[in-house]
C-alpha cells in the first residue's frame, strides 16, 4: 500500500514521500525498508534515530532525527492499532458446526457461527450470530453468549452464565466456577456453601488466558462493558467490575468487592474483599489494597497507601540503616550535652 | 540392578558392597532395603544416620558427615546423579503411538513418524508435529504452528496459530502459548481499542513450561524463550518478552511486556518484573521481589521496589525494630525539650 493511502486510512498527516510502498508493520528495532513502525515513548528515541523503517507513526509534538517518512497523529497508539488491522493476515476458522462437536438439541445457535471440534454446548444454551467457538470449549446448560464473540480453545463457560456481544475469551478462561465459600463448623470442617447465582459479562469485554471468574451463592458477579482483563487474573464471587477497567496479569480480587469505572490495576495486585475502589483509581504493581479507595486516587504498596507517600517511604526504607545510626549518634551526643549541663549547673551553685 | 552397575551408570565411586540389588529410588526418610536414596542439601545430612536405604548418593566426603549406615555412591554432583538415577528406575507409561481416531487433524497438517496423538486433539491446517512427539488428550494446536521432535504436550495445552516450538520441549497441562498480548489504545472517551496481536512466539529447544502458564504474543516483533529455560506453573510472560538460555522462573512469576531476561537468570516464586527493562545475565531475584528497573548482571535483588540483596537485608532487619526506633526518637525529642528548658533556666539565673 502506498504511504499516502495508508496516511489517509489511519487519519494521519503525511510528512515525506507518499509514494513509498508499505508492506507490513514492525517494531522499531526490527523494522526494515517497506515497514511502518511507531514510537510512543521517548525511551525509544535512540532506536528511532537508527530505524531502517520506511515510515514511523509519531505523536503531534514528537521530534525525530529519523530519516524516514512520518505519519503524524494525535493518538499514535490508536493509529498503530489501525495499521495492524490493515496489514493483519488472519484467517478465521471456517463457518459452520464441526461434526465432532456435541450440541444439545434445544441449544440455539445463531447465523454464521463457527463451532470447532469437541465443543460441548449444553441444553438451553444460546450462541449469537457470527460468534467463533474454538475446539474443546464447554458451554454449560442455559448459558448465553452474544453476537460476534470469540471464545478460544479450552474455555469453560458454566451453566447460566450470560455473556454480551463482541466479547473475547482467551484460552483456558473459566467463567462461573464456584466461589470459594465455606461455613466453618464447630468440629473445624468446612461445609460448602452452594454457589449457584449469576455471572454476567457485558459487551466488549476481553478476558486473558487462564483467568477465572467465580459465581456467588446469591446476587451476581458482573464485569461491565469495555473492561479488559489480562491473563491469570482471579475474580471472586459477587465482585462487580465497572466499565472500561484494565486489570493486568495475575491480579486477584476477593469476594463482594466493587471496582468503579475506569480503574487500572497493575500486575500482581490483590484487593481485599468487601471494599470499594472508586472511579478512575490507579493501583501500582504488587499492591495489596486492604481498604476502600476514593475516586481518582493512585495507591501502591502493601498495605496500599498514596502512591507519592509510598515512593517517599520506599526511598526511606533504603536509608533505614543510616537513620538508625543517626539516632544512635544523637542519643550519644544528647547524653554528653546533658552531662555537660549538669556539670555546669553544679559548678554554678 | 546391582549397585556396582548403578554406580557405573551414574558415574559415581562405589563405597560398600556392590552386590546389593537396587530396586528403586526413594527419599532419605522413606527409603527401605533395596532403595537408593540421596542427600545433597546439608539440611538433610543428619537424616542420613537413620536411613534404612541400601545405598545413598552423596557429595564429596567431608569431616562432619555422620557415618552412613549403608553403601555410598560418591559424586561431585549428587543432585545430577540423583536425576539420572530417577530416570533409570522410572517406569514411564507412554501413550500408544499413532493418531487416535477421535482426534481432528486438518488435511494439510504434518504429523512426524512415531508421534502419539491422543483423543480430542485438534491440529490446524498447515501445522506440523515432529517425530516421536507425544500430544496428550484435548490439546489444541492452531493453524501453522510448528512443534519439534520429541516434544511432550500434556492435556489441555493450547498452542495458538503460527507458534514455533523447538525439539524436546515439554509443556505441562493447561499452558497457553501465543495468546494475545494485553495491548490497547485508550481513546479520549476512555474506551480501549484493541491493538491486534498477531506477531511471533518462539519456544526454543529443551524448554519446559509449567501447568497453566501463559505466554503472550506481541503486536510486532516476537516473544522468545531461549533454549534450556525452565518455567514453573502459573507464570505469565508478557508480549514481546525475551527470556534467555537456561533461565529458571519459579511459580507465579510475572514478566511484563518487552522486558529482556538474559541467560542464566533465576527468578524466585511470585517475582514481578515491570515492562521494558533488562535483567542482566546470571542475575537472581528472591521470592516476591518486585523489579522496577534494570538489574545488573550477576546481582541478587530482593524486596519491592527491588534493591541489591545486601542492602535490602540491612534495611529489612530494622523493620521489626521500627516501633523501638520511633520510641527512641520520641524520647530524644523529650530529652532535648528538657535540655532546652534547663538551659533557659541557667541563662535566666545567670542574669
């Protein structure tokens, strides 16, 4: 594709030779002539100066020593995403229902679906139009999946789970497994509290590989529209996750907690049960959020505190040995002063 | 097997009766007559005195060793000799060779000689599986993926389209290789548009990948695990990460996107590494470390944010004394106030 045409399709301003032929999108370090690359972080300025790419997508104010053409845009990430879509060579699996699948006779399967081999769909379940179900997926009785969803291999969707439109579930995701709820008896044994209530995944949610979303005994577990969840995340029973939330890999959220809209949790975070995380909150990596957090706050640490405070406290942690030494010194100097003063007073009497 | 023969096969020096029959390998506390056991961890040296084993694999003799009540196989690398011994006595039960009739293999897929393909396995168009590979039930191999010779893919593994896996790679149950990296472009209205993740994932020779571990593919470039690296269960490898040769990643480690982990790095359990950093050759991180920047080659780091281990330990020992330290500062403040008061009194009486 000519760079001129690509600029138009990506809604970028072209700086340079519009007649260049672009063949693919590549990373800034690996790009070759014929490649389009992008740089959204100043970290990669040096790579940018050296790149062999034919063109680069850049933000409005980014300066560059690169000798290649530039596609200028307000939002380089979005332009990069669109460029990848333009050049993607992905062949979706064939439409139709594989003969090696097992689909209950009363399950409702929409138009133009693709159901792979060894897929099991339970009684009363429904699958929306154009949804792709990869091999070895199990969809329980009464579960409902919307239109244009992609369900990758080995996903388990348990009975009566409700999934909206355009949802992407990566390999091995489990939705609707039993919440971890037991009543401890006097003899110390744990009596299972049946977990049969609802799980709802709204439109445009994406859930990463081997993530697990539990169902509660009463009420519901809900992931609201546009939220993106990374691999190996655990969402406990009765949790409510707001709209457009980002949960990075290996985060864990305990039961009945409410996460507001536009929250971002970094990797390996843990959130306590029965707390409320306000809208737009950011949580730093590896944090343990033990208490509710107000709208718009940025917290980090274990237990999580204001991010700025945490950074200052972390810097002091390094200096603890010197601080202890200073306290030792001060005690010595003070004792000496006290002695001198006592002497002076004795003499003056 | 006679102990004499075992000693030869393990490359150990025999001390004791070589005619003893050895039937299996067992732990030092559980072993009985007919068993060979081993002690390489000094923690268990004292257990040797009471073992009922017929023979023990031990490291080079040292003065403080208790006398062994059994024959001894001396080795410079007792743990390696133990590994070979376990292999000698293992009775693996490999599944039958051939392609199960309940599998779904695309017409264009290539299956190497003597491979074993279990029931409910799916292999996509243009994919290939090497010679003698064992593919356990319910594994899904996407279109165009390539699996080398002598690989073992345990049940429920997902290998996504186009992923390349070398020879002698073992992937444990439920692992996912080549899932989409977590990459979104957030719009001004707060919505996240997906950045398509279709680039390469390469797993080199002799890698082992633990159960339910996930390895993501990037938008551009590649995610690569170099030869001989071993990865434990429930590990997350982000998109565009490069893990070097012979690295060891313990359970629940997470490595964020585009980070480079060099050769011979060891990460303890639940270590997290931020994106776009470099962990130098031979570096180590103790369990639960949160690595937030580059780590120099050969260093040991701990804590969150991570510090050189010596520095972290010096600060960490003080943490438990913080209440005492706080009390001492309060006392200092009080004594200074008293001192100031007395000094003021002195001055007044001088006038």
